C-alpha cells in the first residue's frame, strides 16, 4: 500500500502501473489484482490509507487532553501539516489534471479522502456537542466551516506554488479556532438555519 501511495502521489494516476508497483513492493502483479481487483481500486485504497493518517487525529482516543480550544488547535495544525506536505500538493495537482479526462478519478478521490475526513470530523464535533463543549446544530456544516477557515487563502497559495510561512499558518489556525468558538461555544447565540 505504501508503495502504491508513493507511485500515485509522485507519478500521478495515469503514469502509475500495477506492474511497477508490484515490482517495487516485491510482490506479484497477480497478488495486487487478487487483493484489489484493478488499478482504480488500488488507487482508492492508497488514498484511504493516506487519509487514515489524518483521520487518526479525529479519534477520541488519539485526541490530546486539554480544552476544546487546545484540541481544535491540534486538529487545525494536524490538518494543515497534512495538506502542506509537498507530496500532497503534487498529488492534488495531478489528480485535478487527470480528472479532466477521467472524472470518475476525481470522484473516487473525494469519496476516499476529503468526504470521509469530513464525516470523521463531524462525528468528533458531535461528541464535543454531546459533552457540552460546543453547541452545533449541524456538525457537517460546522466541519466544513472550520476546515475552510483553517485553510483560508493558504490553500490557494500552496496550490499555486507560493510559500506560506509557518507563522502565517499558525495565525490562520488560531483565528479559525477563535471564530469557531465564538460561533459555537455553548453560551454563544446562534442564528437559525434556513
């Protein structure tokens, strides 16, 4: 799986062959086909495996102790570190380019990675609501809001090759946590959803 992820991340989907993955992993091509079925299934599994590293930050067991502010900051920092890895930036660019000719590839990526991560984070927020730490009517929407605020313009900057200093990322995350808590602290008034 690690070998497949490296090939997909560095070479892109189209340029990755099952034969090369098998050779580099020291297994037979038949082993890969027996385990995954085809290249798209191997790609989906590789994306899921990579995103599982990120989802680990949303498990209740893996969460560091501390206030809700501390835990949200840790999630924002982990997400930022994950997304700003050079191989992730390169991978996203490749997938976006290859999706033009093979739209199902983009859908597979979204389903295996970002959508599952959103579900995990929304579930984590739901636990924080149940514990009385947050007051959120729609954890799915709140998850999107938090992620969007943490990424901010830095998401575009990283995709287009600009250097985003670590201090700018920290300030963005700190601001996102403050705004999120101002909106969703248990005592904060909330606007009704329409």
